[in-house]
């Protein structure tokens, strides 16, 4: 098959057909896939923004997401690993009065929300700080995309090791116990946590959309991604664009990491496993195109979940890999990618 | 605006070996010369996109040598590159808003002004710039550069890759812009058309000043005619 054999419309038609089939044939898995996809979307949007502005694939993206999830865990419980045993620093936000009282049908109380906000602030500081420490130096040397991405892989390894040192290899959860599933129209069973996850994820993506397409800052970010030299010539401040890219990426990663850990167990290597679906989503949408990353992530999420009806769940990463290969074969530019 | 003995280049190699020129207030000046003479390089060096290794650039008496482009642009200099001079995935309106990025007020009035100058763009303001034809793109690029009311406009081959008819129209607009008080430094391959539009001209060759003078004089100069006008 030649590269780029189908146009954007062909790809949209394929996705439409897939979604209709999945919605009819595997309703429950389809809905779960959309929820998973919405969380992936937050990671993929950050990944694609960083690619668009800084021109490199941030291989540390998944591990940074995990950092956010673990930091929220720490703020909530105050637990760290010391001498192979969990030790409390003596205080977590979960110890605040009523902080773990469940909000409605949700599995968590307000302490969790505070911990998530704290994680977002930490990830902003981490991302901006890392840029100053590592990537800015590479920019000043006009390093190639390969050097940038290699540096990002180094950051990823270091981060994962740090997570292992501080919190150990065993899976963590924010909350023990089970929450009930409620029945919704069309025989769909969902936990309220899952609905919360979807709404927060889609809401965050919408906020990013408004920033990018309705504010001066966002327009200057898109302009910079389009044509950095012309942006410079127009008086757009490059440093500010780059800093805001990391700020937005950091917040999105914290939200995504925390939402992800709310659904599943938290473990250090999860971030690396996420890298494949994140890249598949970003490339499917067209690298550098946030709206594409959103759609791409929904597609990857749905495909991964629906595949469970046919293959073992252990093949989920393989599904992302197959999507990645297919898109590179039939339309490497993705949904929103342009030829220019 | 004035450049004095500017030396610049890429990497280890010098492209300009000491080029000087000046543009007076409201003047229109052409820079012509063969391919590789360093015409585009000169504009980039003036605008801070390339390091000036020796020599100086002054704008309204202020030394702006090696200032960053975003520092130059707020001092009244605007630059239209030869290619890639619009933001393709932004709308026309957004392109113009980016042109006015450092402007604090009067954006709306300025938008009305440039739309009056380029009426072709008005009806397409929410279309993506990548959908524009070559001529319309060039108009948008000019319009973007005008959003900050520059004192001096640096234009890099605005007629390149346009049909003769479209090029004529673009030159007409440039003359209108100059007529309303903006000084223009025009780099052109199309030497005859450029000189017939300008007050004065400079001829560059192999990174050095070769000739300069009144545009009319250069047009009638037999050397210039033989070398650059194809006469």
C-alpha cells in the first residue's frame, strides 16, 4: 500500500463506520472506550501541543503523567516508601475533617480534589523547570529533533526510577472499597466515577480549545506552531509561548494522570505503557493538531476497549500499535494534518 | 533607517562583506542585484534574524544592531519574508491579529484600514490562509506587516512566483502604502519594475555595494541595463 492512499474524508468515513458498528454491536464497551479515550485525549493534546510548538516527540509524557498521579497520591495519603515500608509523613489531605466523605455516588471526597489541584501545580512547576534546565539549553544549541527526543527518553527513565524509589513498585489506589454501578438507558452500566471522569476530561479539553482558538495567547501559540520565524517577526514572544505550552501540558497531564489512577491501579510502569496509545492518538489526529489528538484519542480508546470482546485484554497495547501502523500506511498526515 | 558596513552570514561563511544603505523618511528604495548577491540576507540581518558580525544598523537614530526581531518590530520596522509569510492554519483575521500582537489599542481601526487597502480579503476574513491564492497570500502578508503602523517596511521579493498581472497589482498597493507615509525598502529580482517605482536604488553584487543612486539614473545606466535589466 502506498503512503497516503486515502484522504481525510476517507479516514473520517472509516472512523464513523467503526464508531457506528461499535455503538451498535458493543454498546457497553463502546461507552467505556469513550471514557478511556477522553482521558487519553488530555495526554495526547499535551503531546501534540508540545510537538507543534517545540518540534519534538516528548517521550517523557507518559511518565510525567504518572508523576502527577503519584504526587496526588502523596498529597492525599502522605505516604512514601522508606526502608521498604510505607511510611507516613504524618499528614495527608485525606486527614482533613470529612475529606474522604464520599461526594454523592463518587468514590472520593473533597480531599482528593485538593490533592489533584496540588498535583497540577507541581506538574506546572516540574514541566516549566525541566524546560529551563534541559530543553532550553538544547534550543540554544539548535539541537536536532533526535537530540531533543533522546533527552526526553532520558527524562522518562529518570522519572520512572524516581517514582520507584519514592513509592515502590506495588500498585496503589486512591481509595479502597467498591462503588456501585448504575444502570443507564440502552442497558449501559456505569460507575458515577466514570461519568465524572468523562465530564472532567471533556471539560478540560474544551477549556484548552477555547484557550487555543479564542484567546490571544492561544492564537499566538498556534501561530508559532505554524511558522516560528514569522511569529518572531510579528513580535510574538517565543519564551512566553513555550512556557505556556508547558503550563497547559502540565495541567492536562496532572488531570489525566489523576483520572487514570482513579479508574485503575497506579504503578510506575503505567506511564511508559501509555506512550504508545498517546502517540497513536496524536499521529492519527495529525501531529501538532490538538483537535485531531482529541478525536484520535477517542478512536484509540474505543478500539482498545472494544477489542476486549474479541481478544484478551492483554492485547490492548497491541491494538494501539496496529492503529499506529495503519495510520502511517494509509494517511501519515492524520485527520487534520496539512501538506504544507 | 540606516545600515552601515554590515557583515553577516550563515555559519562560518560571510554572505555580506560590508553593505551600507539608508532609507529616508517616507522614501521608497529598491535593492537589486543578481541571485546570491545577498539581498535577502541583508533584510534578515537588519531585522535581527541573522547576527551582524560587524557594522551597525540604526533606526530613527537608535542603534538596533543585533536586537531581537520582537525588539525591532516595536521600534517601527516591519518585515515581509519572501516565502512562508502567512500563518497557513490561522484564519485571515487571526493572521492580522497576530500582526498586531504587540499592539495595545486601535486594533479594530487598523483592521478597517488594511481591509480598505486590500478589499479582496474582507469577504474571506474567517477563511484559513492556506486556502488563498498566491496573490492573495502576498496581500495578506503585506496587510499583516502593516498592522503595527511601521515607519519602514522591509519587503523581500513581493513579486516572486506571481503572474505579471498580479505582480503589477501588488506593486501598485506597495506604492499606495508608500504614498500614505510608510518608507519601503524593496528587495527585487524584477529590477526594472522595482526601479521604476522607487526613488532610489542600490545594486548589490557578491555581498558588496556595487552602485547606487536615483532610480531613474540606474534605469538609464548602461551597466545596470546590461547586467540586471536584460536590455
